[in-house]
């Protein structure tokens, strides 16, 4: 049975690139009726960041990427890694290194002067058993290093094809650090073996480490998994995607109002070609259609406008009731004295909010846009009186048109203050009086919204209701 894993380090929030790695590993497993497991690689205590594990779990849950079985935490398996490291020493594949940080620093400086690659010079490799025993008994700090064999290491990557590395260019990697914790390399190999991982799907930044891992598999006489290294997600300038380009963590995208189905759909297409022009994929569709043989080697450009397009598409698929629920946290920002609970429990306010959301559903790119787009529904609009002017018409003309509207709208019963009824009435009057349509509707819309761009005046009037609409038209007349 195929088995993949996602193995993040808790050194920060779950990055969008990490989510894509998890997604591809998940999709490959599900496509092949296998298992997808989660492992937290928390052996580097110096880089551990509080809250990172929660961020990782929240991001995966939000995206709908569910792991099989229990989560594995490497920090709870230290004794296991030490046992395997001692086995390598006993078999002559690893050795104790007692070099201090100062010694290693001097070694690197000498190599720089000689323009040599920075590598450990193996000065501790030939220590006698007596010397080693004496240093251990004296409590000298040490690390355990892998003894890289001579020759070459070959790899057939499922995405990149055949790769061959000269072992002379591989450093004697530290396997157990001086604090007793394993490095990524040892723990990674041991866990992948013990968890029966068949396919390792990870970012290309781990490609240089893969020969070290294959050497470890060889030294333990274990069958290695197959490897697939995903290209990086790049910014529009083709540099590595980072915070200077905007949001990068999964929870940042969530908080900005992106929907999980939009993010999953979009990142699935970053580096994977479905083999058709089809762009809209649910997670279930992807589980059926995904394959590694259509994953590309080249880096994928992250285009925020394309993500916005996907998000807008999925926003428009939501029922009004569901979308109103999703928008509630952002609408409470517009009206801070009202909590989301109060909005949803008060029937009158809920109806009002739903009408507002319905007006913006076709225009929203992300949920957070609802705040700025609809603030005028909660507070009186503030604007310069010149905005009320229609093209070449003057303010006096705008005032006359608003007074005309006020007179006519006052006659409309509350129950007829609807978009369709108001449109029929006002357009009929414009035609009967031979008025310029823009000269009437432009100041009406600005009076109601205070915006140059907003929904149409009839939609606004219906949502605001008769009392508020008339009040805002009166206020516009006063401004002029």
C-alpha cells in the first residue's frame, strides 16, 4: 500500500508552499488508495517556535487535508534515534566527533582562505577506541557524524529524473547533536523507514540532502522510498515567495477572507498540469485526477490576482445564508458595538446583513472586502459635495434633481420601497419629464452611498429602506 507523509518543522506558521507540499502528498496517497500521515519534526529545539504546531494543524484542518492515524512527534523518539546512531558507530558507518565550535570555526576559515568547500576534515575519524572512551568518560561534549563512503550516489526522482552525486562532495553530516537530539537527516530516515513511507514528496530545497539519506538507507540495509522533489513557489519577480510579497502563511490567507476551496484549487495548479483547460477542481476532483507525472520541474509563479479570481468564483457559488455567516466577522468591524452573535441572533439585523451581502456577492474577491465595500450601510457617508455633480452639470442641477427625487420618493409606501418598484417609478418619471438619466441617478446614488463606485441607486435604496434613503437625500441637499 502506498503511504506518504507531511513532515513540517514547527519553526513558524504553515507557509503556502508547505500547504502545497502537504496537498500533493495527500492527493498522491488518496489517488492510489493509500495513507497520508502527519509527522512533526521538532528535534531542533533552538528553532522551535511556540504556537507553530497549532498553526500547522489549523492550516491543514482549514484546507480539508486530513491525516490518517495519530500524529508522530520526533521529540518523543530521541532514544530510538540514539539507538540507531550507536548501531551505525558499531558497524563503522559513523563516528564520535569532539571538535568544539571554535575548532570548527577555525577549520572553516582555513578552508575559505584555501578556497575549499566548507566540509568537516575528519580529524576525529581516526581517534582510537581508548581515546574515545577517555573523552566520553571525562564527559566531553560530542556529536555523532555519518562517515560518507567513497563512490557515487544515484537517485531517480519521480519529477526530476536521474540524478548522480559524487560522494566526495558530501560532508560527514552530524546525526546526533551535542544535546542528544538527532538532526533532521537521521530522524527523517529512521521515521520514514519505521512508518513504512513508500513515497517522500517534499520541496526541492531537500534535494541536496537526499544523497545523505540514501547513504543512510544503504548503511542500515533498508529499502528507501521513492522521492519526488517539488519546485519552489516563486513571487512574480521569480524570487522565493516571502513576506515582502504579501501574505505567505495559510492562516493569513484565511484571515484575509480567502476560502479554503479556492486556495486548495489554486495551489494544486501551481506546478501541476491537469492535462486540459479545466481550472475548477474540488478536493474530491483532485483526489481522482492528480498524478505526479504531470508535476512540472520549473518553479511556479504565485499570482495573487489569479487566486482572487478563484476566490471570487467560489464566493459566488455560496448560498446567501452561508456567505452571510462567512462575512459576519468582517461586518462586525464595520459596526464594532455589535458582535457577530448579536448580528446573527437578531432577525431584523440578519435580514439587513443578508441584503447587504447579496449586493456585493458578485463583486467580492475576498471576504474581507465586504468591510470597506459596505461601511456606508452602517455609518453616514462623508464626501465632498462636488461628487454629486453629473459630468458637465453643476451643483445647482444636482440639487434640483435631488429635490425632485425627494418629493417623489416621499409618496412611495414603505412596502413598495423595493428595487423593481423604485426603478419602474423613477425611470418612468425621467422619461415623462424628458430628463437626463445620469443627471438624476448619479446624485441619487452618491447621496445614498457617498461613493464614486457602488451598487446602483435602486439596490441601495431597497437595502437602506425608505427612512434612511430619504434622510441621506435630505443631507445631500443640505451639503450643496
